[in-house]
């Protein structure tokens, strides 16, 4: 099953100020989650965010919070967003697919993903956009979720599946704004962007 931009929601779980400093490889997790949120917004995929007991653990990371409307953020005390009962109020909650980023992979991400799957949603966890304090907990969480039917993807897998088609104005815009980030030469740009973009736009 492919991720469908018209049928999916992006759910950002507990990317909070007091949780993130302890997360393994946190800078990459934050950067990748921010990238995915911006791509989702650009492609019209609704984005919602969860916060675990924000009074104690702080709000969503400021850079990420700036991307998500205040009304698209819900607080909880249950580890699972499903058990907390706050997901129906978020944008895109009626869509059958849920793409998940966030922390911690082995706690709130895992419990939310498994509960969503049990409720009949098609769940995709973005491996390079989730983290835990210990790398082993993240790895075990991804393995367990996969074993239980959750689909494990990367940020680029999600983006390309949302896009579906090359050589369109939207594809070219997304390649230029997102997919070629950090690519200093033609050979470092994603192959689909190299093939779908005019020569003089690839630097």
C-alpha cells in the first residue's frame, strides 16, 4: 500500500522542549520531522501534533510549533493518543492513513501507532523522524511495530508517495525546495529530481 496525500494525515507525537534534549541523535530527528511537516503542508496533507503533559514537559519544539496551527495541537496524559481520546479533534482525523513522526519511539509513538492500527487505520511510521533516549529502544520499537503490521518508511518514501508523479510543476517545486536540500552537485541530487528537472536548475 502506498501513502496517499488525499487520504493521509501527518501526526507529530510529543516533539517537546523537555523531552528532546535526551533523545539520541535529536538534531537529526528534529530536522527530519521539520522537513516532513513542511513537505506535508506544501502538498496539502493535514498535520496534527500531540503533547504529553505540556505543563511538565513543555510545548512542542519552537521551530516545529511555528509550522503547526495552535488548533492542530492536542495535549494528553495517556501515552497513546488513541487512549487519550484527543485525535478526533485534529486535522485529517477522518482520513484512513496516518503517517507518524515523533518521540519516544518505544513509548508514545509505539502505543499510538499500535492503537491506531487496531482501530483500523493504515499506519506508517517514519523511521528517520522518530527517536528515543537510547538507540536500542528506537530500533526495538521499529521492529515491534513492523511485526505488528505498522509500515516503516523514510521521510523521502513518504514524500515521493505523496507526490506520485514526476515532471509536474508541483514535483519540480518540491524537488527544488526540499528533495535537493544539501545536494551540492548533480550526482548528489535524488535521481528522480535529476531526471525530472531542467539541467540549468540543478546546482
